[in-house]
C-alpha cells in the first residue's frame, strides 16, 4: 500500500463523520485540480506563443517534428516538451472530472 493510501485509510479509521471526511478530501482534490489547471493554462500560453512565432499549429509542428523535417534545434524540443506536458495535464484533468461524476 502506498503512503498516500495508508494515510487515507488512517483517515477513514479515525473519522467519526464520513460527510466531513468526504468534504475534506473534496477540498484536497479541488486544490490539486486547480493547481493542474493553472499549469495547463501556462503551457497553453507557451504553445500559443510558439504557434504565433513559427506560424504553425502545435499539431502541424508535431507532425513535422516527428517526421524529422525541422531538425534538432533546442526550441523544437522545448515545443515538443510543452505539448507533451499539456497533453498529460489534459488527460489527468479528464480523469479527475470523470472521477467526480
């Protein structure tokens, strides 16, 4: 069992009010989701700036980068990294939304 799972299990054992415990966990989840939303906004802003600077969408950039058409300049690796991080955050936030029903 992970350290986090152990702590949640302990909270369950100590709690005498499941509604209050649920509210506490909801607040923690809200905090984490908001933190990731802010990071996603930052990455999207960086992607938008790169799209404007190089006059191509991120999707077009990724197609061309993956095909080896753009070379190995550091800005291409930065762009690829920002796109990957944004996609990862989007997937993570989708899981959070689905889990909240």
